[in-house]
C-alpha cells in the first residue's frame, strides 16, 4: 500500500461514527437502522475501491449524509416508474398499454380499501360467481348471452380451446396462424390446450369449401383469428365470420373467434380506421369471441370471452378458469371502463386511449410549436425541429394504419451519433424518464401522448 493511499483510507469515516452523528438521525427514522447501515457499507466499499483503483476519494466523500440520502432515495423508487411515452406508439406493450380512465382508477382504489361482493350474492347471502356482475354488463354491450373474464386474451384463447374442444380438431386458415409476440403462437396454444390444429387453405387464400372439406367426426371447432398485427394484401380471399357462422350452424360445429384487440365502438365514427367489434361477431352468429381488455378497449389487462350460454358455462367450470381468473382490482377497473361505453357521447373525453388516438394533428402541432423554442434554447448543441410524423396505435391493433401528428426532432449539430445516445440516456435517467425514438440520425419525440406538458418541461429543461 502506498503512503498516499494509506492517508486516503484514514480519511474514511467509521460507520459507527456516522450513525451516532445527529445529522443522520432523520435518515434512521425514515429508512430504519439496517437499511442505513447497508447503504453506508456499500458507499464505504465503493470509496475503498476508488482509492485502490484511482488513488483518490470520490467527490461525494465530502458529504456522506447527502450521498447516503441520495442512495436511499434511489433505493426507494418503485420498480414500475412512471415515464413519458413519446415513442410514437400509443398502446405500447412494454410501457403498460392502455392508460386507465379516472373512473377506473377510483374504482380500483375503492375495492382495494374495502371488502367487496366479489363472490358474494347480497340477495341470497350465498356465494355468487366472480364474473357475474360484469357478464351482465358485457352482454348488454355486446348482445352476447354470457361472458367470462380471465387474465389476458392469450389466457382467454387457451381456455376457450381447452374447455370447448379437448382432444378435438380445430380448423384454422393458414392465413391466420398468428404469432402475437412473446410465446403466443396459435399452433403452440392449440397444442397446450390439448387440441389438434387442422390447417386449411393457403397463406393468401382460404375458401368456404376448405372449411367444409376439413370437417370430420373429430372436428370440435371452426376458428377465426384476427390478423391484428399484419395484413395480407393483393391476391387474397378469406371467409368472413358471418359466412363461417352459417357454415357452423349447418354442420352443427361451434365457431369461435380470437378478435385480438376488442374495440366496443365503431372506430370510424371517431375518424379512425374500422376494426371488427365483438357485437358484430355475436350478431353474425359466432358462438364465442375473445378479446383483450387493455388494447383498443382502453381498460385493464384482461381477456374477455363472450358468447353462447352453454359454452361459457363449460368454460366457467374448467379447472383452468380458476388458474386464469382475475382479481377484484381488474374487475373493478374493467367494470368502470365498460360503464363509460354506456355514455358514448362522452367516451372521447372519458377514455384516455380514445382521447390519445383521436388527438387532432393540429393540436399536436401547436403543442410542438410551443415547446420548440424552449428545447432549442436548452439544447444548443442540437438542431431542434418540428416534423410531421405518424403515430402507431400499437399492441397489434390496426397494424397498417398510422395517425398523423407531430414530433420534435433533435439532431446533433456535429452529426455525432454518440451525442444522440447520450441524450437518450440522459432523458432515461430523469426522475420521470422521457422515452423517445432514435431514427434517421435524430431523436424523435412524438407528442401525441404528451398530456402533462408542464411536468415534461420541468424534466426536459432540468
Ligand atoms: C393481442 C392478441 C392476443 C393476445 O392478447 P393479450 O391480451 O396480449 O394476451 C391474442 N390474439 C390476438 C389476435 C391478438 O391481437
């Protein structure tokens, strides 16, 4: 050990002395003795390493109280950090998909605080059925006979297949053998559910006769899967749900549909591209329809199955239902979200997903114009510009349709890509991190989802 290092080591305080220091007592009260000791040991280790490696004390050694406070505050941060989603994807799966409505947030808080009639029938003082109240609401909105709610749409598809066609063949067009991302692929789910996949048609063309020819004594279901994250264009044909439902009735085989995203309104009325709705499927005679709660519907993560009473009864009784059921918080959020659909005139205001998807391009552009000079002044090493952009809906909804809006782009004046990465990293390290997108040598901030402008400015002008 060099003499120089020895004198540096001797400047390190003893943990005991720091803990006895009255200045540390608020920290001890707030975080507890053992956590403060842990953090101090960690800091001391780092200081010793800095002496060993660099023959110097780290800067923060001037103020151990401040260093410990900062470290403890960092340690206190939740694993789920709120961020600004300026990525250009509204329903971003990695950022938690749909933002919940105020009504849903209040409803969740309420059921968290209080015992609730989750499986308790107030009339008979007996045990009710967990999905009962929501099933009535879902039937009212979709026209179905009954409903079942599970953890997500992947679970809904698995359960729907396992409960209604165990050991049987399920007929699906080759154009609809979807992979959603993660490990959700229709052929794999089929196997896990104990069903036998019977592929028909070709990637681009499937006809009614393909379904008819595939049917045999072991056919359990005819299935449609919505191609929600891709589109097949050109020389194509597929069999729509109404035609398939008619065929199913004729052959006495249930027809099921995985709708993917589950919008409950005609999106074209809001100036958005049309997506099929569960109510249209039910009206067309489809026996069971499944969809997500947190895609276009704008509610919590959930999988919803609506359809025929006797098929839903089989699903409710299947052991997997118990494994895949949702908790009271999900049910409360979903209940509050569905109730917003009973007042469609207010939906654009009350449902954040719809509000963000329908934000007019002019409004986003005006916001960009307001923010541009402030960012340009704060980041002189970047050329800050307003650029028209097209946001994505996300989560495999309406894959080919884009929403016109506006972005701010920051381009390094010296053309160095490392500056972009550094800026992106700096923004990710903010108390409320800003998530943008790097493309074409610039950092893009798509402003479609920027609602709390003053908090954003607080972060970005820091
Ligand atoms: C998104 C999607 C799923 C999976 O839904 P999750 O709610 O994410 O589990 C399944 N099928 C289709 C067609 C989808 O679009």
